[in-house]
C-alpha cells in the first residue's frame, strides 16, 4: 500500500473524526473505505457487455421490406 497526503476542508475532517469516534475506527480506515467505494462506483468497469443479459424491447415497429435491407449496399457499395 502506498501512503498519500490528501488535504480536506476542516469540516470534512471533523465529520470523519466524529464518525471514527462513534464507530471506534481510525480516520485513515474510513478514508480508505470511502476512496475504495468511490473507485468501485466511478472508476471500475462493472460488467462486460458479454455479461449482460438480453432484454426484450418488443417487436418491430413495422415489417422489414427489401428496401430496408442495406447490407448489400454496405458490402458491395451499390447505391440505388
């Protein structure tokens, strides 16, 4: 573990000191816990797209016609 120095406003430090006293924990432990919670919520990738389950969004708005199919245009560069 690497030691860092962090400056916080006095009121924030007082809040951490109060919570440390009431929970019988160290301020440093609380700050490490808060830092890890922030990292997990904002910095870590939660899941892979492969881990997500498909969801139904209903059916198509209208049936697909041959004019809707653009795969040939994309693959062969044909523009009608």
